[in-house]
C-alpha cells in the first residue's frame, strides 16, 4: 500500500513539474549521469525499506529541517516531508548560520524510522516515526555534549544498540577521532562513557561523518577523511564493535573532476547489489549528490570505477541504473511552485524558525501572500533576517521567473526575489513617497555586517511586475524585469552567487517593512517558476 502511495505521489509530481525540470539524471535509456541531484543535500544518508528508498541530509539553520526524499530507483527523487518543523530552542528564532542540524543518519529498525543527528552546541538527538511521510516525534536528547557530531546508530544481532560519532574541533578541541557509545535498548540515551575506536591523525586526518553497518560478521564504519574539498572515503572494519579497526581508502578523486568524493550512505538492493550515495562540494551550488556502484572484494567495498584494480575506486560520470526490477518516471526534487495548494511546496525553507503568520496561501487563492515583516531594529543585511523563504539552487544553469504585486501601507516596504549567501543580491519593488521603484541591490560579505547598496533604481508607475533571475554556469546571476511577462529588460549588474555557511547559495522570495512598523502591507506572488 505504501509503495502504491509513493508511485501515485511520484506520478503527480512528475505531471506537475515536468515542464520546468532544470536538470535530470535519468537518461531514459537505462543509464543515469552524476550527480543524481544537482542541489545542496549535504551529508546525505540513504536507506531501503522494501521497494522504497529514503534520503535525508543536513539542514543546519534552515527550517523546516531534515528533508525526507523518496525514490523507487535511487536515481529519481522527490521531497516528501521534513522530519522537524521548528526547533524548540528560541535561539533558532534568528538565523544560526552553520549551526543546528549536522550530518544525520537515517535508519529503519523493527517497524520504525529513526534519524540521529548532531547539534555541535547541544549534543546528539534522535527522532522517530512509523511513517516517513507523516509526523515525526519531537527530538530527544540522547547525549548532551559539546562538539559531538555526525552520529550513526547500529542495532546489533544480540539486541544491543551502539552509536558511533565524530568530534568538531571548533567545539570539542579535538577531531580526527571516532568514538563508539553503547545506547539503551530504546536508543534514547548513552549507557557508557564511550570508547575511542579510531585515531585518524596519522593517515586519515579530519575523519568524520561515520556510518555504521554490519555485514558478513564484520562491523564497518564508512567515514570520510581529508576534508570536504579534497578528501576521500575511508572504510574501517573489525570483528569487534570496539575495534581494533583495519582501514582502507575505497573511493578517491582519481583522474576524475569530482573533488572530495565522500560522506554519504551505503545501501543494498533486494538482489544484493551495493550502492553508495555521497556528496561533492561544488560552490556556489553547495554539496551535490552522486551515486556510485559498490563491488565487494575480500569483504572490502570498492566504490565507483576501479580502472587499475587497486581497490580504491573513483567516481563514475554515468552508469547503468540500479536494477530494481521496474522503470519509474523521471523525477527531480521540486522547484517550481504555482501556489495552487493549501500548503507550501516541500522545497521551501526559511532561514530560521518560522511563524505561520508570515504567509498565507488562502487569503488570495492561487497566490503566496507574504506579509511584510519588520526588519530588526539594528539590521544591516539579510544575513540576520529569519523571514526569507528560500530553496536550493537546482542546476548549473536555470532561470527563475516570478510575478509579484506589492500592496503597501508604509514607505520603504519592499518585496522581491533574492539570491542568498555570504554575498547576496536581489531584485525588488520598493514603495517610495513618489511612487514605486524597481531596484537591483547587492550586499557583499554579509556575515561581516556588509551593507546593501543599490546597483540600479528605476521608477515605475505600477505595483505589479514580472522578475527574472537567469543563472549561468558557475553561479553568475543576471536580473531582469518585465511589465507584460514577455519582453524582459536587464537591471543592475551581473552578480556572482556565493555559498552560505556550510550550505550552497539559495534563491527565493521576501517581503519586508522598516523596523518597528506593525502596519505593513503584503506581497502576492502569483508563481515561482524554475526552467
């Protein structure tokens, strides 16, 4: 029944977004090309439950958090849920860039789905559900600790439960170490002080992101080392959960252009074939997702292609799709939104904890209404603003087109489309005493309290406009506007998108009013189309 539901969901998504898919991985001939998801799903982990595959990833300060993606074949994915809406800690009511939810592990055990994740400033959390597309329980603090990150559980054959994790040097003062704790039978608390099972300082620097497996009597820890941009994938194995562990590098860049191929999850098909999902850092787009075949030799995995047969693989650019016994529609994670439904598309996230009062999809049916939110009294730039509604960049090249109408009550209210990162730029309608302007604004070094400055301001006689952002290879963004949706004129200058903190640049919408203004108006967005 569940599989049927997801097939129906996938078919619906395919119909609703097929006109606007900016990039697909499925080649339609039984092969796929990497990346399978050209979007920022950092630190991905994947599981198979029957005929269904599920994936989650880091979400840091963005909410709703912990995206849940579904696939029938490991190549075509859609977003079906988020495991957490807002975080109960009020500290997340303002953007906590780079903090929050790090490197989750997704697991299925005894009829329940589990996610364990590390918050570097609070500890290791667990949340669970019996339906990944439904409501998840509130996070439970499993281990209160400063700098414990990247946790992954293992339910052993004898009923014991273990947890492996890494350390964040920025908080713990150490790194390149992996530790194993025993957990309570329900997985909600640690029952020992932990054992350091691997020290990577000599040959596996910055080893982190461990994933725990058991296969053919061996305990395996898949763990990336060498750093995000230039590292590799290491696998450790032992007959004892607490070690000692042997080590082997099983995936590296080799002669490919895929830098730092590591940190992800291993999964087996019903027929026993092995596959590995990992990320590649590709700024400003973030950490995009690749899929590699896995072969086992002498109880060691070899990930990707191994042209010299040395046991260390390298990434594949294309390959035969996983043999799941059927063919499925070509899908990508959602991007465009016509705002016809009663809820926001699953692709949207805010920069911090959000409030339902910030928007409406019912006040003007068929539109997203953003109520103009007051800026902080001491604001300098959008880096510190929670009420930006954003989504991931979905392809090397794409165009976003939006139609918006600004209804104002206050001078200097504005609404528009923003490309957000440590540098950012936007195109917006702004209300002035003399009428409305359209402007293109940029801000450099936002985390260092960089100031906004307009690149071009043009008067306009109406409060409705079409805007476009055209993104070219490498993240170069051009801003355009139109009064009729047909003829577009450029405004301002080309902007080089820049990543955020631990995430790629994002693109989305906003509506703001000056600080302390409680009588702001609103902006109605008719659509947000990605082509």
